[in-house]
C-alpha cells in the first residue's frame, strides 16, 4: 500500500513538473554520463587508456577503477615497432 502511494505521488509530481517524452529523449537532463577514451577490461577492475610519450610513443596504460591510479603499461609503440620517431608508429585501440 505504501509503495502504491509513493508511486502515485511520484507520477503526480512528474506530471506537475511538465515531464514529457521530448524532455526525456531529446533533452540532456536524462542522458547517460560517460567518459570517452577508455576501454574497460574483462576483469571489471581495470581499464586502459592510450597516452603519448616522447620516449615510448603511444602507450597503452592500465588503470585501477578503485583508485584511478596507473597500475601498469600493457604495451608501447617502442615495444612493438622498436622506433617511435616515425609518425605512423602509433597504436590504435578499436572498441567493440
């Protein structure tokens, strides 16, 4: 009974505030927040991001979700190509 009353009160409040499909789907108020440029790892505890370095070229860096701190480097352009001086020596990560 209490749950039903709360649901009715919530719906009434939303109706009074002018909530509409247009506000929900076209506005930014209900849009999902996200961070671009990172890839979640399968363990659910870490993510990777690419960073540029003069010494190593592109680096794929592993971070902890819990602390936000770097926990390791997975690979660098220097590791893969041996030479980072040429512009085409970049690592690209494709999502999906």
